[in-house]
C-alpha cells in the first residue's frame, strides 16, 4: 500500500526567500495558503535544482500558521481547526 499524496507542496517564487504551501487538492497553482499569489508561476517541482533550492529555503511562517505545523498527508480547509 502506497502512502497518500502530501496535502501541500512547498514551492517558491522566482526571487523568493521562503517556500509557500500550495494545496495539492484544490488544484490552484496561483495562491498559497498565506494569500501570496504567484501569477508568473511557482518553482520547486521542475528540475533537480528547483527541488534542492525548495528544500533549502525556510517555510513561510504565515503558511505554517494557516495549515498548522503538524499537517501530514491531510488537507485542512481554511477556517477550520
């Protein structure tokens, strides 16, 4: 039995200094959980360099506050505890 897909992907903007949480369930590729919009596109799932950079960047603390620090493999809709 395989593990469930992660609830969020941690991606970054081109000149970003942190990664932001984007839900893998809503399919929205524009807005992170903290409200930051990346209309030009998000990075972190393309080349190996993108994966490596995303892994090195700290997580957006506003995204962490919204989704909770211990969310693992589940989606927590906004506004719910």
